[in-house]
C-alpha cells in the first residue's frame, strides 16, 4: 500500500497508465474488500463497498437510463460500443497486464482476454444493424404477422475472477446495443480490472456525447450481498451470472420467484476423447493447453480425458512428459505457461481433491506446490491422475475442482466413452480427437456429447466469440456471446396487423354482435 491508500504501487502504476485518477478510489466506507494478487499474495487493493441503499439507488438510475436509451436507434447505440472497442484497442497492453496482476494469467492470456472484449465489441457493432424479427404467414386475409424485438430493461452482470473482464464485455456489448443499461458486480478478487474497464466505458460514453443517459453502465464493488441486491430487485430485468453451480442454485430460485430472466454460466466438468485414429501430436497440444492453460481455472478447462486402450500408454507417457516439463512460475516471465492459483482456498481444494482421488485408487503425478514467490502465493505443478478402470468415475471425478487436475481414463468402445462423458452433472464443453469421420459425426450428433460446446480435433476450452457460449444441465442453460444470444437481452412482441375492412377471427371462430 505504498503509493496510495487503497492500491498497491504496482497496481497503481498500471492504473496510472490507463489514465485512472487514483485519488477517486476510496478505501473507507461502511464495508471494505481487500484483493490480493495471486502472483505474490500481496494486497493490491482495499476498497470501499456499496451498501444495499447505494445499490438500490444505482438500479433506479439504471432504470431511468433505460427509459431513454431504448429510444435511441440501435445502430446509434452500436456507435457507443464501437467507441468502447477503440478504447480497449488503445489500452489493450496495460489492461492485459492488469488482468495478469489480478487474476494471474500468463501474458498472452491476459492480452487474449482483452482481445476477446474487442472481438465482441466488433460483433455487437455489426449486430446493432441486425436485430431482426420474422414476418410470419397468417391464416387471415389482409393481415400481417411479425415479430418485433424491443429493449428489455436493466441487465445485472455478476462475473467471476477467472475471466475478470471478458465476461462483462460479452454481456455489456450485447446489452448496450440491445438497448439495455448494465450494472456490474465483479468478483471481490478482481476489482481493479473492473475499475479500469469502467473508466474506459465512461470515456467511451463521454466521447459518445449527450445521447448517452446518466447511469448507462455502472459498477458495484462488493461481496455476496451486493449480488443479492441485484438478484432481488424488481427493476433488474435480466441477471447474467457466471460462477459455481452452488452460486447458481442459490440465485436461480430467487430469480424465479420474481420471474426474472436469467443467463447462468455455471460449472463445467469438461471431457475429451482421444480415439485410435487421433493425430496424437495435435491431441497432445490440444489436451495440454485445455487442461493446464490458465492453471486449470477456466470453466471450459479439460478435466476428464478418455483415451482409447490402443493408444493409451503411448499417449499418456507423452502427456506425462509434457506435464513434467511445462514451466510453472511468475506469469510475467515470457516462458511461463502455468501461473498461480487464485488463492489458498483454491490450493487447499486441489490438494483435497487429489487426496480423495488417491483414496479412490487414482495414481497421481504432479500436483505439488512450487515455490515461486513465498508463502502467500500458490503455484502448483499441474496434476495428472490415472483412474483405474475398476474405479469407474469416482465422486471426485464427477465434480468440478477449479484447479489443474486432469483425470485420465481408458476406454474400449466409443459409445461407453460418450456415455461416461455425459454421466456428470455439468454440461458445458467437450471434444473428441479423431480422424474417423463416423466417430466425429457421432460425437456431435444427438446421440453424442450432451454439452453446449462439442468440438472435433480441438480441446474444449478457448472458444471464440462468434458462437453461442454456455452449457446444459448444471451448467445452467444460458448462452452468451455470439450467434443469436442477443435475444436474451431483448423482449419479443408478436404483432398481428389487420389492414382489411373486415374482422375475420382465427380458428374460424364466429362472434357476431
Ligand atoms: C470462463 O471460463 O468463464 O472458451 C469463460 C473459453 C473462453 C471463455 C471461458 N473463451 O475458454
């Protein structure tokens, strides 16, 4: 806390590059949160939190903004998102470094996250001229039936530490072109990246001019009770929440009580199948990135691997060598591939899962702590766990542990591997490595993977923004980002227009008065 009351010197320097006035950041208030950098465990920020009252006031402001913003033509709203994309391009490097400092991602992934924001901005700008409805054939003469898509209302966004800025942008870029103001509660673990992004969006709004109402994009720093205020407020029309399945179970019934719309992006327990015909070089790289990248802290991280018995030993031997050789270390060093876990709780959760896997008959390699930056930083060597066939899929394999653990199982029949892959609660992402077209097509068919994302010859993680992102079952069912995900941020009205002189009733009903 050298340079400023509320922000560490290192964080303050990056925020300074981003043009953020540190004197505006408050550490004193009714409540505070402290965030630590996973790189060293040092405190990077101590910040005042919102209260229920300030959150409610911000929701009311956002609602007033909605009443104006919805009247602006969508392509004009797109112009604001275009300006946001420009701000992000101009500040990509500094924001990427801040993501590294706060979330522990390696350099290219920190930058990649900002690139994902830029990509969705570009997508949303184009979308602002494509919010199409259908024209539908009617059964009545001289009638026309059509669908109109209208702005929905205030959108609440709850995001997680592991994608501290991109997930906000998937939601915000679409919401803003769809005519909806946004209120963002970032993870308590990553408030500074949120403050930086908020400054950039405010700069874009200032450049956009007076057409942008006050309260169009607001930030809410705080803990669980701040998220709950968003969940319960009747003027939050849509809540988009990313986090654990446990969080989704708490949030979904409360939203249902008030019939609010929801987009839930919850846990994943993603699998890959390596088939006999797989290109093993390619599969090795795909598996390594998906399982060890981001230190196993993506919701799309590969957690379960089914390898055909004919290639199992050769492939797993190569995988073990890759696991033993990746550099675990400070993510700011160019050759590091695996940065730190977010905190002590993540490390303890990983160790508990490995102990449970051992007790279930698993043979663990890796998983030990690596000394990089002292006691308060939690670096680990990614773990591979051989699960004997007799163990099936033990409980620990069936649930998501947010750490770099890959459970490896062997299979004989593809139908068994697919059945086992699907036999878990989560349904986010999946992939198969095969050069056999029958296997590949089966995997993506109705009898194949039951996940929201099913890939062939690439791993389950690292999706680009053009497709709809999300998953089934305990993953929550929501879709964000590309394709027609925008529809969740608008309301649909079916309009029937009679331009004739009589009033024929549908279904032949007669009602003469
Ligand atoms: C997440 O981990 O919450 O597909 C999102 C991916 C990224 C997004 C992950 N584009 O891995």
